[in-house]
């Protein structure tokens, strides 16, 4: 996906969210916003929003003299997600369709997105997710392909969401133990996206192979990935891509058999998918 005019305002607005997250002074808040507004005049329409965001967040981090702008918020997101784990484990235990339940859990976690135009309440989403149909529903194809896959790559998205992804991968391993599983993360802190450090803290590396993609964008930009990440992305039988940032970066992609799992949280992505803001998506390309 390329930049849309609406994306410009959204990225500028993220400077306000950053200022609030780091408890910035009024002067610093104004500096952050004015800098991003100035940068927006040179945004390239040939790049996707996550690529543009990488430059913007790098600059904001420099101005704020802070490596991880959302470190405090990410910790709170993780703790909130962990508080729902006992309930979700019970849902899985009682489920008649564990794969569908685990997939819905993974999608519900996608509401934890600090860069989204529209924000949703996690508790509310978890209450209704199991009774909500996918607006784009290619789940049956995922269900049919998984028993035959020898390698599955899940591309992670946000911190907090990764707790629900853990449960999703755990269920995949239980149901389809013959496959090799990879969970791909960002190369460095960018917005609230999941990194190697975040997954290590919850023991993800003991569950499956965690891959540092090397990308500095809030979405998997193949051209920025390290050779190891590219090799796994190219060779995996199935790629499961979480969230809007990865969708924006991987449409189009040179490979097929990518399942996109996400909650639609902005009108630009809704238009691309021909769906509505608030819809949940399981889309195969």
C-alpha cells in the first residue's frame, strides 16, 4: 500500500500520542508536532505508511533523547494482556474448535495499536470476538493448509498482542506438531511493535524460533530485512501476517500464501480491503 492523503494527518497526530506517552513538556510537545508537520511536506507517495513512520519516529526519538518512546506504555499493555490469559485459556480448554478460537484470540490482540486512527477497548473486543464473523473469511483455507505445512512463519505486530500470539502459536504447535514455527519481530523499538527483547521476557524463544527481522519499520518491509529473515519469509510454506502495518507493507508481495489476520482500524486500510472500520479479517493472498 502506498501513502494516502489521510495517512499524513494520522502520522502527524502520532506526535501528540508520543508526547503524551513520554509526559513531554509543552515546549517539547510543540517541537515534536512542528517537526513532524515539517517532515510531512516531503513524505513520498511511493512509500508505504510504515516506511514513512520509521523516519518520523527516528526523528522524534532523537528530539526526545529516548530510544524507546513507548517503553512504559508497552509494559502496561503486556500486563493488561497477561491479565486476560486465564480467561482465554479456559476458552481454549472448552472450545469445540481450538484453531478458530486461538485465531480469534490472536485477532483480538490486534486492537493494541498505538498508531491506529481508531482505538478499541481490549476487554470489550475479547467479550465479542468469539461471536463475530470474519468480514473477509479465508479461515477454512488456513485450516485446510496447516496440516500439510512443514514450516509456518507468524509475523508479529504489537507488544501486548504478542501475549495472545503466544497462545495462538502454542495452539498451532499442539494441533500441528510436525511443522517448524517461526515468530518474526522488529529489529529495533518502533512505536509499540514487538521486538526480540519483548518476546524473550515472556519466554517466546522457548516455544518456537524467534526471528529478528532487522527491519526498523512498524511493518515487515522485505527490502529492509536481514538475509536470514528474507530466507525464512521466502521459504515458509505458510506466512501468517498480524496487523495493519504488516498488511500495508506486504500488499503487494512477491510471494503468495500469506494469511493476513487483523482488526481494521483506519479508513485507508478499510478502503483497501473493501471492508469497514471495526471489521476483523482473515485474508489469503
